[in-house]
């Protein structure tokens, strides 16, 4: 399996220090303070609302305290300068051949390259080339360091593109540019970077969470209208625990089952004359299934999506009221529906949820992400976390002979600029 599960717990300040050290090692000197920028963007976990995004429904992601720091020497230079459009980038987590990638960030030249990690960086920068004033070009030296597992389902990719986009915006702002008032523009640009430079047909959740979650809040995101509402999650008495099962079944996200689910949902919506399952109603779906207009399996898939949208909205209400029992119950129902109606769970995930649910002080738990492996997310009383983690580790080992990886997090807050040159 590709999943890396290093339990790295460096704080943002430690990441920034590591980026300073890495920058000096890579480029031979620290950034010139007049052109020194740093930006941060988090990974995310989806608390509820699974397999609803491509059905025009709701999701409820929350930014993590883990993410990516980019430290850079950045400026705009004259288009005929020797370093016009030159980008050099190194990452502590993924090195190119000689430890550094160099490419030209010029509108006519910037396309996907060979190093796939570099394409996240290329893709994010490409979104801003149209904002560079006539006769000028970017010159950027960047060092990247993160605390997320890469390919672990916590969206290190959106964290990387969003950190780079935030950094490039800061550099442009340093030259008098004004960022679009609607911060969703940045999130959409980062999604386009993944579409166009990686060929990943992702939805909007990851980039919206990384770019837009206010500190201490998750967001209830409407995937149809691309509008969102912050949902407070800043109560010190509760903590999120993310547990990586360290398994990925081959039926999973990139395997054969994902497009099958997408097609089943589309068929169910069509059968009741709806554009998407967002506007379908359960009684109509059931009636249509009875008449033979859709299969029992298609009905079960639709039942998941329709009820999951309700749970998502109810979960947001419960968080606002600090009614964690209701929030936790919605999480457990979500998991059961993903297991029974949508059939995207796995024995390992069911076990982790069962172990969590049986622990005192746990409100709820569910698989998060597309399923067939990956992570669970658990909402627990903060003082119950040590016992929860012990129980998950021991029970999982007993059942499968595997070590799961757990970490606790609070709602972290979205991307921000950490450092700009002093005027
Ligand atoms: P996820 O987003 O769930 O972590 P993806 O496969 O979408 O998984 O994205 C992971 C990829 O993002 C990595 O393989 C790497 O190419 C890139 N990436 C993320 N963070 C970094 C980083 N700190 N340095 C270099 N590349 C990174
Ligand atoms: Mg990703």
C-alpha cells in the first residue's frame, strides 16, 4: 500500500524552522528578508457527509492542525531579467532527482512535468500567471515541509496546492495586487490545479476546507451551490481522534467500485426524474423501486445519500448546540449506512468504529473518506482520549495483527500567510 503513516507531530512553528533550515541547505543562503514569505495550509478530515459530494449534497470537513508550510524568496522581476519566471522548489518530504526542481513559470511554458509532486506546485502557480502584471514575471525559490502523511486520505495534496497558492498571493500582494474578495476563488483555483496538472477529478471539499475553514470551525459545505457555513468546533472538552487502519482494499477509491457507485446514484436519480439525489425524496425512490424502476441495490445507494445529507445538516445543528450525543449518534448512523447501504466499509474500519463506540466518553465514530480502508474519525471527550487510543491499538492488534496509527486534533483553521517582508 502507498499509504505512509508516519505519526509526525511537529507544530507549525517547528515546521517553519525546519523550512528555514531546509531552505538554507537547498539554496545556500536564507531568503533575503525583503523578499521573504511563508504560508501555511492544513490538511482536512471529513466529519460527516460521505459520498454526497458527487450527488450535489452536503459535506462537513474540518481543517486539521497538521499541514504544509512553504517558505520562499519571492518577487516580481522584469520580464527580460535573467531569472524571470524561474521557480526552484525543494521539498523535505519528496525530493526530485537532485533534491530540487527548477521550472519556468511563464504562461507559454508552464505545464505538467515529470515529477508528480512538482505538478501540485506547478499547477498552483499556473493559476496565478494571469495576475502577473504585463512586463513582469515571478521569480520564486521555495522550500516545502509538511506534517501530513502523503496519500493517507488527509489531503496533503490540497494542503500543498493551497499553501503554494497562499504564498503566491502574498507575493503578488507585496507588489500591489489585490486578492479576490471571494476567498472561494483560491479554493477553486487549487482544485483546477489538481484537475489540470494531476488529472485528479476531485470535488471541492479538500480545497475549500484547506483554504476556508475559520480557526476553531468546521464548514458545512453545499457541493451543489459551492456555498458554506462555518460550524463552531472550539470546545476544549471535545477532541477529534483520527485513526489510520493502514489498509487499502483494492476495490477502493481508485479501484473499480467508485465509478460503480457514481453510476448507481445517477441511475436512481434518473429513475425519479431528479437532476441529482440532492433533490430526490426517499418515499418516491422507494415507490419507484417497488415498481421496478430501479434495482434494490440502486435504492440502497440512494437511501444512503438521501439520509446522509440529512445527517450532515443535523450534525451541524448538533455541533452548534454542543449536543455531542446527537452529533455522535449521527456519526454512528453514517457509518452503519456506509457499511450496509453503500457497502464501502471494510472489516478493519467496522472494528475500529466498534472499539471506539464501546469506549466511555466517546460520542461517535465513522469511516472517513471514500472507504475500503483508510481512516476513521472519532468524536470524544478530551479526557477520554488516552483510554480510547489504548483501546483502539490493543483491540485492532488483537483482531487483525495490525498496528493502527492514531492522532488527536482540534479544528485547526484554514490557510494563512505566516510571514511577509516588513515594509
Ligand atoms: P492525499 O491528498 O490524501 O494525501 P494524494 O495522492 O491526493 O493523497 O496526494 C499526495 C501527493 O501530494 C504526494 O504523493 C505528493 O506528490 C504530494 N505532496 C503532498 N504533500 C507534499 C509535500 N510536503 N512535499 C511534496 N509533495 C507533497
Ligand atoms: Mg489528495
